[in-house]
């Protein structure tokens, strides 16, 4: 992990790029139909059959996996939810270190993929023909999974941000949907005053949400180039975020509930958590996890830090990779190729996934499709517009998985003590600077 070449690799892989909407051909929905390289092995593996174990939490994979099994009846796909985000990554790293128990396919978010690539614990999929999909996917997700001639995963979705809000709750209290973050704070005050049990959102400290909102505000705290890394949470964009979010914390306007917990789902369902600023991949999770609130929720553009602006950011977005320790790598690639391109990708989009494929994102059918969950709203138009306005120049740390794992030990203190949010970010910067230096990076402010 200390060599210059692997550090350079990680810096490139972990850099997040803005999504660009342009013309492009869609990949084949049939895995392994071309000749050459690993493709022949994949075709033979499909004919032979076997079991593919997939560690993932994304709900639309269930339908895609069923379609894949129907198309290839000799293949059995086992979907396992080994935890979301950092929980799964820890389990995956432990399985890889132990030399047993690793899945054949793993869902890995873009911010985390570089850390697995630098450890050489995921396969380079170029030998299977993955590099032919350079025009299939939109620029941001594609650039997040490749480096030079290597392709470490195939994009599954992306996460341009929007504001999900409970229209039923807003209408009940006569509150307008906020278009700026200042209006958002005012709405938070009005909601909580009208009903002390209702909060504008929940927040116990989330690294992904924090960095995404800093990104939208113009902050660029991370720079990575080769072995040189810069961390600076003192820039203007970061301060814009902290000054506003501190008001919500100080006035106790955010519910002290952790995301993805049972209490969080309950709050989304009963309206006591009234909004969620997150990525465009969220609709499928509403449908599967908050079914009882169908019809109550709507989607709006992300509030702006400056009135009249249009800037957005990415939040989340995942890829599917093949661990080096996988038992059935050929079948694993076949499954990945199917569910991320062509008919498999389109089927997932129909289930509520946000497309990483150009053809799906730009199609009239996609843009005009109505979401029954959101009262028939054509929310995809909002998501697609957000994708066009993602701020450029954002980078993640080459060791962002570690950084996120210590977020609650530093920034998280602002939610449970008198520690200011800005001080928490300073502590996060200090801890991650030391870690990076210990790993052989040249980390400066």
C-alpha cells in the first residue's frame, strides 16, 4: 500500500467526476456474447451453471437477479444483505483477510472503490470486455470505476441529489417547500413549532450527507494527486455549510435518529421526519421500506445555498465488483454485466433505480415515467436536471472508507455535545491527516 504506483492508482480511481449527459450506445444485455479474452470463459460458465453469491443492499437487484435466473436457469443467484456501506466493507475486508467467506460479487460505493483497488482485492474486469462499455455509462460513474486500462467494477447507479419531502405534512401545516437552505431552516422551525414531534429531517452525523452538502456549497476540502493529498475544511464552501447546519443542531430542529435504522424508517412513514436530502437512487428504498407512506411524499430540486443558483452534488451511487477471493469469477462478471447494462439495467430503472447508463437516462420513456409512490409525479426530470448541475472538481480521499469510519468519533460529537460542527470537522481533518501520513501519503493542508 505504500508504493507510489498503487497510491497513484487509488488517487485516480477515487476521484469523483461530474456526470455528463451525452449520446452513447447501450451495451448488450447478453453477457459473454463477444469473443476474446475472458468472454469465452464467461459464456462457458453460463452454460455450465453454478451459484453466484452477491453481497448488496440495493433493492432493485432482487428483480434483476430473478430475471437473470430465468434467462440462465442453470445459475443460482444468492442475494445477501451483509450490511450497508461501511458495515459491509468491514465484513468484506475481514473475509478477504481470512481467505474465505468472500462473495462472488460485492456492491461498493464509488467513494470506497479506490480503497479496494489499491489493496488489489478486486478484479480488473477489462479482461472480460468491461472496457468496451466506455460509451455506455455516463461520465461520472464510468470515471469512478476505471483507471487507465483497468476497470475495477461496473457502475450500478449514481446519486445526483434532490429533496424528498412529505407533501402531506407540509400541506397540513401550510409550509412552502424550501428552495434555499435558509428557507429550509425556517421551514424546520415552523414544522417543529406546529408539532414538536415533527422534525425537518434526522441527523446524528453522516459523513456522506455532510461531504455532499459541502460539495454543493462549493467546498473542495480534498485534493488527491498521486501520493500527494490535501485536506482543508477551512474553505468558504465548508463554512457556508457549517454556519447553516449549526443552526439546525443548536435549535434541536433535527431528529436525533440514525439513518437506515428502524426508528428512521418509522419516522419517514409516519411523517415525523419530513424531508430527506439525498441521492436519486432513493425512490426504490422508499417503495420497499416506507410503503405505508405511498402518495404522501414528493420530490423537489435540492435547496440552494444562494437564491437562484442551480448547483447540486452527488450523494452515494454504487458499483458492482468481483473480489479477488471470489469462487465463481466468470459467473460473477456475467451477472454484473447483465444487471448494469442493457435489459438488466432498464429493468432496475423500472423498479426505481437511477440509471448510470446514457441510454436509460436520456430516454423519453424514462423522463416521462410517473412514480405512483410520489403521487404520479414525473420525478425523473428533477433527477436528470440535478445530474446536469453537479459541481465539478470534487475529489474523495484515497482512504475515504477509513475517514468515514471515524466521522462520528469527531464530527459526530457536534450532535451529542457542545462541540461546534466546525470544530468537529477540524478534528476529523486532524485524525485523517495523521492516518494518511502513517499510510505513506504526503498529506498537507
